[in-house]
């Protein structure tokens, strides 16, 4: 039976408020509007403080649970054309990032030996709400979403390949990911991305999935309006099977340095 | 502020309710004040004021009536070669040395301070401390420098320390009471602030840092805490209490830093020998040498000033 | 009763030339694009005539840096380190000259240029010198590579210190530099050019181009540049971010702030007062991380304000070269106008304005230390960066309200917390959206301590291990 692929906002699966759909491989897919993008940002913002305040252990477990559910639904991804090897790699990728939840702070933070009687440490914190233009590859999608959320960000994702993305949303909805942590919009990124790039309540913009150079430049320029952190598209084809390193995480982390006097 | 029932619990609530002291901020403020540059006319005025604030002190087992009388003579006229040099504030001696000092100082306006209350340890029964105090006053001392029981204070027996100060104050009669906190043994700046308030609430006329008999004597930060305490105490109660750093202040440069600190924290009301004293011995000669340098234009040498 | 006599530092310790050229490829040269004057803001006296770099000169500087990049980046880290150590040493040896020069050109009190700026400048070079041969251990990969030519544009509030923050990590990582100091404070950077020569730094590794906004724009937009680092206003930062969009230039921005300095009722009050004063009056308030919004718990508001006013009455405003001066001159007529405009807006919007009695010099640019009480979040003086000695006082009742008010700004550079309660401090520090949080202290800096903003205060960090990242591929 053919199903309608709806949007994923705040943990629910609404139709586009515009009522628009478009056809992908014969499936009806919601065509997100700027108002959907706005609603997704609202949901992401609402979820963000609590998600960031969850313990790293808890976030790690939630991400690991996503990997388990993904594994369990392998067939559904095959049904929308995702190669088995890519699903396997995506499962591994979720597991990999799940484990980072309680390690990135140590790896990316520091105790600073300042020249004075001060306790001084630096630790990374999530940037906030990150808008992501995802690559079409399913592994690519996982490789931009997981690193953003594992550290406590929430995301609004403009999907590259809608059926796989919404199938992932169904995985997320049946895992323990709190509503609003991941919001997925399907449709035309060229239509919705500018609204996210200019949205003052979005803190970061990941352009990994933008292949149109002119659009990428325009989005980056727009994002400068509120000084969003921008992850630019890779210049060349990305091999998502390669070791992703930590940069996908650190791109949306802020270093906070805390000083305190020492003395009695 | 009214403290009518100095029972331990109430006193504790009050003392522990005082704002905390952050060591780093306190010490950097004191250091910053120490970088003020005081030159020319300002320096000359500061030196004369510092001389007038000196409690010229000798507290040695080897003190003799002759030595104390020589010191008292110096207190009256610190620089025999220069009549414009003011006298110091007081001479400070052991109780046994009060009578010979009184012979020289009587009627001069220079005060005679005696340490009392089993100085420097404070480890004696209360009746002995009170007798010590009464004897010193009877012999002619008009200022008494008592020590608090640090042991009782650190044990949290604030009421005992309070009552002891009240009793000594009563034994002083008309003599002014300086309460030595022995800050070098109090361990924290928070304790310095609490001990300051405790002493003031019990009736101290002055609060004093140190006996000079333990390694850690007066410092700028400790004195800063005490100056803040007297400032705040006057704001709350209307009663002004004096401050006396003692021990370790040896140079004019040091003394001027204290004056700067008074000026910029407690305020100019304390820039007066009635409200601020230096407990010192060798400081006076350095002040005199600097004074000579300013008046004559050349550097002075220690051989030209008496050692005691 | 107790007046300090004037205690001026001698200005004769430093030689200022009548005119300065651009420092390109190891030597000074004239500019075809004209020149401008730099003045002493305390007296309005012209200090020197300085060349203004045009597009042509920027081309030359970038080309020189490009030529130098190959050999410089190929040097073993230990060799680059030696140059940086040498520079640090020369700065220490010449710190008196530099301190006087900085106070003359900037207007800041000599005690700050002498005791804060210069020691931090030397320490910064010393810190990054030590990194040059240890980059593979810094956590940015086994073989981290430099980016190339770094275009660096710095502000006028800490001219030499901001230069050090930019130049030291860039050189340590093997990049070469074209740096533009601010138009009103070019002299210490030009003096630094001379130090580079004294340290035998290869020509082209550091190039100093002076000029105003157009010079800066030409530099950051130059296609030969691989990296842009900017410290300055959020508005200019936005323009730069737009201009590098779509390029491969890496960008770090350290921009404005409107920091909350939060004082809880259990604070060490005397130190908190010092921290408030240091937070907003240090460097005339020309500090991006200045504690310009005092959030005081309502239960101690009156008491704290009384102490603050008493303390402010002891601030000495005047000759920057006098060792007893606490507050020097406002850096420029333009900045003075901005401060006046915002302060007037504060009064017009109904906040209550107070300054201690203080006599301001007749010549030069001056603004008395000022506080506004009765300020609400909606007032312009609570939202806009004033960049002057003006404090807005707001109150709060609960920690949650303090956090909410502190975060209610597009900026996120710094914040202060004053309390004796450890758990409160840690919880509040966690929830403040700011890159630097000072607890029971304020405006402390150290080369080992990363510095930089959240939100519209910019991105990237300067200082410590984190500061290397901006200059490594």
C-alpha cells in the first residue's frame, strides 16, 4: 500500500500547513512551506534546553536506541531504495556518535593553567538550534543529524531524499528521541532554506547537502545576518563511509570558559 | 543594629551572616591600592601623618626602665635635630614598663599604651587578665592592647570571647581598649571580618591586627578587611572604631600604602591618630630618614637616628 | 586631606616619528593612497602622520605574505618557536616604551597599559611560541597544516594585545600575516613591526597595513587571503561574514557584547563592588566583554548601590600617563559622540543617571564614569553596546530571573556571577549563554584561557589550545 510521507515536527507527523504535496517515485510527499519551517524552528527551540540539559549518558542511550530501531527496520529502508551497505553504515554511525555523547566534552574541553589563583576550565556546549540542508544519501543524512544532536543541539532538517528521511523520522518517533529534537521537512530546500538561513532564532546552518554553489553562497550570506555558525558544503564529493572525525560535532559547539577565584 | 543578647547562637548568626570575603579580589584590591604613587607635597604630608600615628613599641623580654624611658623621649621628639617633626601617637610597652614610661610621658599628650591580658598568647584565666589590665591602668596606661583568645574564637565560642572583651573593657575604665585579633592565627579573611565585628560589638575602641609575636603580622589585605569592618560598623551603629595594624610595617613606602588604603576605603575620617595607628618600632626611623630627605634634599643614613 | 600629587610617567621614553609608512615585506614604504593623522585622545595633539593602504598596497602586502608563507610554513616548528620567544623577550624588554606609546595613542591609563596590556602581550607570544613545535599533540589531527595568508583586522581598545592575540597563534601554526590595526591606534602595531625586524623575522611573515575601514575591507576581500580574523563591532563582523560567504576563506569573529554582571545577595560584597567597577570602568569601558549590565538581587540593591557610588567617588579620571589615573580618555571624538548619544537616550527613556563629582580636562575626549538605575530590559542602554564607562543597573529576585535577563540579548560574549554559594555559581554558569563566565572576578584574561562569544558576539576562540584551531587545516 502506498503511503503519504508527511513532515516530522515536534514529534508529530503533520501535513504541510500549505496542504501541498509532490510526487516522489509515485509517493505523495509533503511539500514544506516557509510556515512549516517556522513551526519546525519553534519546535526545535522548545525542545533544545531540555535536550541539552539531559545527561550525556542519557543522550548517548537515546542515540544508541535509534541505532537499535534502525537495525530493526532495515527492510523499510531497502524498500525506499537505500542500499543495505548504507543502512549498515548508518547503524554504525549512530552507534559511533552515541558513544561520543560523554566524551566530546573531555576531548574538546580543557583545564587551563592560567597565571593566577583561578580555577579555569573550558567546555563545549551545544550551539542551539541548527538548520541542516541534508545530502541526498541516507548515510549522509545520518552523518549530519547525529553529530549535531548528540551534543545537545536540536535540528531542523531539510531532507535530500524524502522517503528515506521520513522513514528515519518514523524510527526516531519510535525511539526515545524527545519530540522536537529532530524535525524533518521534505520539499524544495531552495524554497525553505532561505527562511531558515534568515531566521533569527536559528543558531547554526549546515550546508553539507547544498550542491548548488550559488544557493550555498546566498544562504551563507543570509546566515551572516544573525552571525550563524555555518558549515559549508564540501568542495568535492563526500565519502560518507570514511571516518567522519569530530568536526561535524565541533562545528556546532560553543566553548564556554569559566573562571573562579581560589582562596580562603 | 542592636545586639542585646550576646548568647552564642545569636552572635553566631550575626557573625556568620556578614558578607564573605573573597581572597583573590581582596588581595588584588589591596595590591592595586599599593601601586598609588604618592610624591612631593603629598608624600611630605603623608610622612608627618604617619609619624603622628605611630605607636612606638618595645615588647621584649630584655626591656629595661632605662631603655623604655629613652624610647619615650624619642616618642616626644622623634627628630631632635628638627623641631618641626611631630611626636608619635603613643608608646606601647609591657605592664611592668608602664611606670618608667609614664614618668617621661606624663602631661605630654603622647599616649601610653600597655599590652595586657597575658600578652601575647592570651592563655591565662580571666581574673589574671583583668588584674593585668587594672594594674597597667593604675600604673598610668591610658590605652590597653588586649589579645583575644584565638582558641575560643576558632572553637566557635564567640560568647566567651565576647564576654572577655566586655570584662576587660570594664576593667579599663577610662582607658581606651585596643583588641588584638591576632589575624595571623585566624586562618581566613572571613574570620578576620567576624573577629572584627565581635570585638566592636563587645566595645573595642580599636581593633588591632597582631601581637607581632607570631610569624604572620599585619598585611595590607588583612587591614583592608578591618577597615571595611569599621566603615560598615559605623554605618550600622553610628560608632566609630579605630584600626591598628601592627608588626611587619617597616618602611615609609609600606606606611603610605596604608594611608592610601584608609583614604580610599574607610575614608578620611580615619586619617587621624585618634582612629588609626601603626604598631611599629623600626618604622619610625625610616619615616624620619625619608622626612629628612624631603627637607634637606639628600638621602639620610641610619647612623643619624637613634636605634631605640 | 590626602591628595595625591601628579605622578606622570615620562613620555620621553618612547620616540614617535613624524610619519609612518606601511610595513610590507620587511620594510616600511610609502602609500600611493595618502595618509591620515593619529591623535592623542587626551590632548587632541597630533602624534604622527600614518600611511593609508589602498588596494595596490594591500596587493603588495598579500603577495609578500604569500611569498613568505612557503618557507615560513616549511620551517620546523622549533625554529618558528624561537622567533616567537625572541619577540616575547623584546616586548618584555621594551614594555615601558610600548606602554607609554599605547597610553598616548589610545588614551588608556598607564597603570593598565603597564600592568595589564603589556604583560599579557608578552605572555601571549610566549604561550604560542611553545605551541609551534607541538601542534600534532593539540588534538587537531596528526599533521595539522597552516591555512596560508591570514588577514587580521583589530580594534582600537587593546591595540597591541589584540595584535598579539591574532599574530602569535597565526605565526606559531605556520601562517603568514597581513594585519590592519585600527585607524585611531596604529602606533603600537607599527612599533611591533620594528620588533619583528629586531627579532630578524623573515620579511613578509608579518605585514602591517594601516588605514581606515576601506583598507580593512580591501584586505578581508582580497582573493589571495586564506583566513580572516576580525575583532570589532558586530555590525562590521556581519559585513565581513557576508563578504567571505561562498569563498574558502576561514573566518573567526570576536564581536560586541552586553554582559550581565550578576550579584546575588550572598556575594562577597566588597569584592563584588570592585568587580563591578573593574567590569565597566576598566579601559574606560572600551571592552567588548565589559560588564555593562549590572543585575543585582533586589534584596541588596540599595546597599550595593551605596557602596558602588562610594567607590566610584574615588575613581580618578584624567591624564592617562599619570600613574594614579583610573580612567583615561575616550579613544576618539566619534566614540565620545556615541557614548553621549546612548547616555542621553538612557535619560530620555526615564532611567536615573548618576556620576560622581569629577572634573574633566578641557582638552581631549572625556566621559565621567556613569551609572543608570531604574533601567529595564527594554531601554536602549540595556540592549545596545555603549563601549564606554556607562553601567546600566537592573534588578532581579530569583536565580531563574537573573539567568533569563542575562540571556535576553543577541550578544553572548561574557558574564559575571557573584555569590558565596558554589552550587548556585555552577548552576548559573551552566545556563548563561556566554563564552566567558567570571565567577567572583571579572575581566580576567590569560593566554591559556580561550576567549570568544556565543550568538552575535562572534565565533571561534582565541587563546590556549582552542585558539590554534582557527589557523589550522
